[in-house]
C-alpha cells in the first residue's frame, strides 16, 4: 500500500526542481522501465501491480493496487509499473563524430523523439541549450521509449560550447543549401532550433553552413516541418 507521503513524493518528481533536489526521475510502462533497467541507469524503486512479471528479479520493489498506480501515473490507462531512477552525473564526451545540438527546443514530445532518433542513427551524445526542456521530464522519458539510457543528453551554454567547436557546424534553416545537394562532413555538429522561432541569432552567427530540407509540395503553403521530423531527415542524409 502506498502511503500519502509516497504518493506526494512520486508526484513531486513531475517538477524539475524536485527532480534536481532528489536527483531522481520517474518512468512508466513495461517497455520503458525494462529498457532503463537494462541500461546504465540505477533503479531507485519500483512500484508495480501484482500482474507485473518482474523479469529482472528486482528486489527493491513494492506491490501496489491498480487504483494506487493510477494515483501517481501520468497516464489515463497506466501500464502495470512505475519506476524511480537516479539521475546520473553528466559525463564529458570527446568532440568527435556526429553530434546533434538543440537550441531551446521546448516540447517534451519533440525532445523524446529526437533522443530516440539519435539512438537509431548512432548519435551517442545530444547537446542541449540550458533553456531546452529537461530530458528527465516524464513526457520526454516516455517519448524516448528507453533510448534515454543509450544517448548522453548534456546541457550546456550552447554559445560557449559552439565557440570552442573545431568540427563543421551545420545550422538548419528554412533558407539554406539543399540538404540533398550538400557534401556533408562526418565530423560535424547539426544545430536545430526552437519550434516557433528556429535557431537564435547568437547561435546563427556561429554556424558554418546553413542547410535546409526543400519543399516539394505544389502549393508551398506549409510553413515548416516539425523539429523532430526534420531531425529524422537530416540524420538520415548525414548517415547516407
């Protein structure tokens, strides 16, 4: 049985300030939980209904009712299990290979999808500006579908980071060189911007080459692509 304090504590982790204070975050659902348990993340506590099979033989586990699970879940139809994981210390990675950098991406679903795309395309580190949505936001964790355990998400002063960058810096813009006609460096940083405003002026000035995805629609009325959809196309071209 969940105590009132446990319910309050789990719910509190939905807010960034409490995640940072306790160095803990919440994940939900069988697939996401098992992907994270099988990664480098350290499990703090697992809460599950009696229906959960516990394939990893987790010992720090508490059986709760479906009603209790619903009390602490973000979902209208929660799926058997909720886990509390430790937030790891950020690691410093070498500036080699292909890196994605995000300039103030605000939507949790977009960030989670981009993390998953980085995992799919073999990008091991994702650089985020300090005002990009927190990767341990529960909606980000769910959208990443476990890929958060395999992609290092690092928050930095993006301007200072790019000023020290020796690799080619590509910026994604509505007006730029057609991605399908570009000679692309394998040692590179791809910068993607905010959903509404794109890449900020201070970051724009640090970009070496502007690239774009051309629009093929006959009426040309679509303003822009979703940032996660654009990330998929850009990464596919870089890997091709």
